[in-house]
C-alpha cells in the first residue's frame, strides 16, 4: 500500500467511533514491531516521528524505512511528524513524503499559534499533507518539549472552535489533563471529560489525545526487577482512554509505553544472559515486547479489525 494521510485514517475513525494509535519510532526494530502488530490486529496505524528522532536516525533513513514498510504492509499506515516546532524541519518532512505533520504552537499566545499553524496548513496543502495543530499545553517532557505544571493549561472550548476555523487544520490536539512521560500523576488520574465533550460539540474535525500512555504495572515491575529506577511512574487508566474515545478522541499518541516495553525486555536479556553479545538476540526481544504492547493498545482503542 501507499502511505495514507492522517485525515483519511482519522475521518474513518471518527465515523466508526474508534481511535487510531500514533506510535513513535526511533529505529528499525520499533517500526517493525508496530507494523507487525498492525497486521496481526488488522488495524491502521500512524507511524509518528519526533524532531528528536529525526536528529537521532536521520530523515532519509526514517522516510525510506517507513515507505518500504508501507509498500509491503497489508494495512493502512501514515507517516506523521510529532510535535513539530521548527518550520524548516516541518517543510523538509513535507518535501520528503510525510503524509501528516503536527505544528506545535501551544507554547505561543493564541494569535501567534493561530498564525504559525495557518502558515503550516498553507505549506502542506500543495502536497496534500494533513496538518495537526495543538491548543492547550500538557505537563511533562516529549523529546525537546518540556512544560512544567505551572505552565500547563487546559484547552478552552470556545478558543478551540475559533482556532480550527482560522487555521483550517485537519486534526486538533487538546489538553484535558494528560501529560507526557512516565510520571503523569501524583495522585489519581483526573481528566476533564466535560471539557472534552464541549470541545467535541463545537469542533467538527478529529480530536487528538497526547500523553496517553498507560505505564502498565507489569512492565514497570519487570523493568525495576532488572535494575530500572522508575519509582512513582503512573499513566492513564484504560477506562479513561475508552471514555475519551467515546466522547470524540480519534487519535491517541503512545511513546512512553513503547520505551518502557523495549527497555524492560533489554534489561532482562542483559541481566540474565551476560554472555550474549549478538545485537539481534538483545534487540529482538525488545521488538517483540513492543509488538505486544501495540497490539494491546489497538484492542483498547477499538481499531483492531478496522483495516479489513
């Protein structure tokens, strides 16, 4: 298959009442795990790439890997720039074949965010590339993006409606209480579902939830058993994710859970088989661990079976 746009994948998700997972990649093994999981689940998938991942792996390598994966995949995939802030990087991604880009102007005042987002929409239209904007800010760290609790604020429904009309974005990432990273909450998870309900009533495009990893206890315990220091890590409960989807969330970003799955598997191999030095036998279990995690997310999001 050729790569799809996020607009195509998310329009179907909005109509079908499910969400498509956007899974971040940094190397070949993570990409292979996501595609293999998507094919096993017969689910669409969004391959997400951050500016940090581009610096790490190189844009030509990433694009080539994903395009080859899409060519041989039996399910729809898209290639998406996650949290783009550098307009030069965004333009380069569009020119190199990304089918979706996110412009993250959430750190800017409303008018400036609107202006830069509109500029990216205009840049992307010529290539037919989907554009995701963001209004409201999440706590935590996402590669180069760091927001403290004092700076974080939730998305105003009226502003969301105005932002979408003025920018022409294809999808909108909103802040309703989630946060990036493995340490999302000190107490119980609290998401503002009434805010989500009102935004969904005002905005007629797919809504996106960032910072949505669950930080599953079994994966944490395994990582800690083999030396990881992750005390206090806590994610979004599955029930909250399901409710968010029922209220209009169509795209859910997952990165932290993939990292935790990968690292826990690698730590186990390195701890239990110190004689092993074949990278394939060290990285392979990490790939399988990510595949299992991605499959579980696709079932949770309701996207399993939606690709045929």
